[in-house]
């Protein structure tokens, strides 16, 4: 079979173009736009978008201080965010509008084990912090079609509260803790669903439930106070319902497994009649 | 008496115009044919014989020149298309897609690249392999476009990526391309997808969640390809 000259020439150009891409590619797959080279590696990640818009030029010291502000402990899961995920400051990435987090983009980020993307921007005298909870946006919003919980949430803070520096925006931030706990809870739930080994599955169900319980523990601190700061009321209610439903669902999964019930110190019959599935 | 006979006989009908013209033609005919052997005809005939080779050469030359010009134009078009293809690829690789406008531009460039059909398939797969959440999403749109423009060539590239006999591609690339195979309805990718499905569990470095999502994508792609094949059969049956 003979190939026409024009097709051959365009084909050569295509091959050359592919070569350009391959030669310009870094050693590691640059999966997350605007993030450092190690962002494409394995493991869960929390991506912190550029804060240059609110803090000016971000030097090494500020970026380290920002990352340090992401230290938080999850009591029920007996873990820390740093143990669970790599915190990445991505100077070349800004948290974008909700429309940018399409099903395709979120699918890529979920495959790359991104748990949460956080970013801040100024809005008059306030600062708006955006939280994109990737597993919720991927599984709950796009796959399950639950429109009340988009996995893209914004919380408003007064700039005056950030007295000691921008890192105070994230240090001890209840909303951040709630979002991180929910992201981890759903991530562990999905891993548990896919796990074929029964023993490992039980451990994963336990961890997922524990993170839902940590999220429930953060709810009160994030409750909107009607001063237009913090989360929007309908969003907070949707997140609250999601956390409670998750904890209950995982509790049901756990108690459906006779081998797992014996590891719970308190089972359903011993609970005091409250709705919490987190007593254990 | 005789005059009475004449008078009593019916009068002959007057000759009509057609008969009159025929009679006239018969009369002048020999005079019209006379010049056939004249010097004028001989001269014209000789002239035509002398010019015939030149006329034939002129026509053949004209056809040849037109053909060469067409080839040159085609080459110019191909060179311009190749330049465009390269610039689209550069734009896709270099784009940061930080703003919604840049995201739209990225997607438009990928769709324009996909418009080249099969020749764009390999660069688009390479862009998916290169990575970047916005870039991958745009390149997938471009690959779907290429699949619509030139299904055979594009599906052949898609099938080779799904098959990946040399292990050249990341699992994310194969997952993305598997999804495109379903959306385009690549019948040629069905066998590689069926072959890949049980082997996903053996791919190194995947979490249980990633494995399950990859398997789900392949299952969905197979469903779409089967549905497309059924519809095709339906049209022809």
C-alpha cells in the first residue's frame, strides 16, 4: 500500500509534534497543573493554590509557614492530616471558578489522589477561602448527581482577623478541618468498597467511619452565625447531613459484618438513643 | 365540347410553400455543391493539418502545467497544515490554563487539532500522557473530535494505546483513552479493552479505588461500543 505524500508529510509533522511533547515532559508525570514536580507521585494530596493575590510575592518562608498551618489532628481517627496526605503549595496554580472543576477535570484530580484543593482571594474587606473537596465533587456531585452538595464550598473571613499573617487563615480553621475529614472519610469509604481482602476492608471501614465522626465533631464550630461570614447555611446543612449519613452508613456496613461488631466497644443496641453512629 | 370538359374538370390545387422550396432546392442544388473542390477548402484543410500538432501540444502542456500547479498548491496546503498542527501542539503543551478564558482557548485548540483527524491522534495521546488536569481534559475532547473526523485511523491509535504491548503509557493515559474509545464507539478497540479488563488488577501501584475506577471506565467503554455496534447492525438489517 502506498501512502500519499501529503499524508506522509503531515504524519511526520504529527510525529515531530509528539516528540516535542515527550522531550519537554518532565521525568515525573506533571499531573496537577501549576504544582511542583513531585505532585504527580502516589499518595493523597492537599493542594494549596497560590495566595499571591492576597499576600503579594510568596517567598520560601511564607510558603513554609502556610504549609505548617495545615497541621491538624483527627481524634476519632487517631491521625493527623500530615500523616494522611502530602500538603503541596502550588505557586503556579490558582483555585478557579466552580465551572473549571468539570467532571473530566475532577476525574483526573481524583485519579491523582487529590483530596482537597484550597485557595484564598480578596473580596473587598473580606477574604474568601475556597475548598474543593475532590472525592465529594467526583462521587457525590457528578456520579451520584446530588446537586445539594457540590464539593465546591466557599467561606468568608474578615481580613482583620488575620493579624499575625496569612497562615492564621488556615491554622485551626474549623472549615478546613471539616472539609479534610470529609474528603478522607469518603476516600477511605471508596477504597473499602473496592478492597477484596476482608481483613483490610474491615480496617478501612473503621477508618472511614472515624473520619466521618471527626467531620461531625467539626460541625458545631463551622455552624454559620448569620453574620454573612463562614459557610452559606444551605451548604453547611448539606455537609452536616452528608457527614451524619456517612457515619451511619459506615456503621451499618460495620455492624453487618459479624467479625467487625466484636471490635466495636459500643454497638447500636448500647447507644443512648441519639443519632450518632460515632459512639464506640 | 373540349372547352366544356375543361370547364367541368375540378381545378388543380395551388402549390404550397414547402413544395415550392423543394423545387427551388433542386434547381439551385448543383450550383451550391460546386465550390466543394475549391481552393478555399483546400487551403483551410492544409492550415488545419499544419496547426494540429501545435494545438495538441498546447492542450497537453496546459493540462500538465495545471497538474503541477495543483500539486504545488496541495504541497503548500500540507506544509501549512503541518505548521498549524505543530503550533497547536505547542500551544497545548505551553498553556497554563489559569483563567476561564485560557481554559476555553485550550479546549478550542484541542478541538482544532482534533479536526486534523487521524494524524492528530498520536500528538493528542502524547498530551494526555504529558499530564495536567485541564490539558488532559482538553486533549480528550480533541481525541474524540479526531475520532469523529477519521474514525479508522484514530481508533487504530486508540486500540494500540489500550493494548500498550510495550508498556509505554501511564495507566491514567490508558484509562483516559479507554473512555474516548467508548465515546467514539471504536469497534477496533473492543478486543484490546476486553483483554485489558482482567489485567487491570495486576497493574503496579494502583490503589483499590484507582483500580475500581479504571475497571468501571473500561466496562462503560465496552457498553458504549456494544451499543454503537448494535445500532449499526440495526441500520443495515
